[in-house]
C-alpha cells in the first residue's frame, strides 16, 4: 500500500486528535449506543486538550445520519477534520489520541489495499471498460455492428458473410484492446480482468500486446448485455485481486528474506529508522500492524531517530518524541515507500524493510 494519499494530512501542523469509533446505527439501540460512545470519546478528547471547535467538527461527521458506516477513523486539528475514512469493520474499542502526529497505523493495518486494475465486459461489438486507480472510471467502446453474425445462407454467400463477420469481430477487438491498454497505462494496472463473450475475450487478449497481455486474466463470469447479474463478476474480481495482493506480499517477503543477508533489507526499529531517514526504504514491513516503542522526530518527515542526540547532531534543535508507528508512517508517506502487513516477520519487533538501494 502506497501512502501518498496521506501527504495532505502531514502538511497540516499538529497536534492532532485521532479517533477510532464504531459508528454503526442499523437499529435504534445501535444509534443510542453510538451517541453514548461518542459522548465518552468527546469527554476523553477534551480531557486530553482538544478544543471545542475541533470536537464539534468531529461530532458533525460521527453523528451524520446520512453517512452511516460500520466504523470510522478520523483525524482533526485546528477546528477541522483533515482526513477521515470508513473502516471495513467496527473497531472493538474506542480509541482516542492527542499527539503531534496523526495516529494512522491502526487505520493502515485494516484498510483494504487498493489494487489498480481494469475490468473488461466484452461482446463482439465492443466493451464496457472499468478502470480503477485513484478513482473509478467507466469507458464504453462501440465498434462496427454489421456484419456481426455469421449466417448459414448456403452457396457462395455463406463463406463471404462468415469471413466479413470474423473481420468485424477482429476490428472491434483491436479497438477495444487499444482502449484497454490506454486505461491500463493511465492507472498502472496490476491486472486486467477480461469477461464476456468467449470469442471477444480471445481476440482482445490476443491484441493487448506487452506488458498488458501478461497481466490479463480471462474469466467466464460476467456479461455485457443489459440486465446481466453483476454479482458473480464482482465476486470473481474480488477473488482475483486478493490473489494479486497475496502474490505481491509473497514476492516482497522473498526479497526480504534473500536481501537480509546481503544488505538489501534491514530488520528492527533502529535499522529501519535509519533507512527511512536516508530515503532507502522501498517497502516497510510491519507484522500484524503493530509497532511498539517511541521515536524522536523533527519538523521534516525524514527527520527521525531512535535517540534525541542523533537528530540534534543532524541539526534538529528541538526534537519531539512520539509513537514509533506514527513517525514511521509519516516518513514512509513522504518518501513514497510502500507499507505491507504480513502476519509474521522474522525480525526484531516484527519490523523490517526492503531497500531501494544500499549505502556504499
């Protein structure tokens, strides 16, 4: 998971109020329970020093009846909610923090990893192309519609019509493949899922060219025709994306294991902190989403260390101390490092990193 989307959050000065709260309200009792949970959370935030304007901004989102959700993570400062997200499941307990940096690690650990992809629902006339990157976009390609069917007319005309129909299918497939390649390029798709008519699927994947043909997966579920049941294809897309995610994690873990012995990977809080400070980290690995301990940090995201003296020697006059997870996440976002959450990691504190480069 890349953290570039969090950079605007770090452009705001702290301190931040961070809130994790179950916000489901599907029954009258659930709505009452939410009101009680928020009341207690508000009291605790006030005790931590959060001002009334910031508390009111948080309350407006938490209690919004038109945007119910299982749970929410919210980050606020200066009377504004700077960032908030729906959680896939309600958190087991209310968590409130007041700190110089937003407490984002619990959110990242449960947030579904967005995988850029393209889904194609094709027939012999064209296709509907759904591309998913930072946003979801739907493109329709309508090719030539005649002759589109082979006929059994008999005599010399039968082969003529069949040949013309095949040529029409091929021309339409080339047009669709070109559009798919453009959309895949735009979102840097990790996978292209091709559904719909059997012959159209074959022609489109054959025309994609590299590297996109190598990322194409054909599925028998899904159709382009109006009224088609969308659920089977949606489930298949979710399954394929999970496979892509699992394969990516396995590849990164293999790089970590192989690189640890030769200096292409590091393990433990001190080594990972130094690598982030030097901008070396390609992928940060946090076992189970839990980071223990604290780190020292400065105004800039690359200013982090396990000791106050290290930062002072680097010219940071007044370092602050905060939860290690929050400091690491800020540095990862600023240096375009990816963050992944394996269940287990053979590293001190369950913390490691695969490096972009090694220091000479």
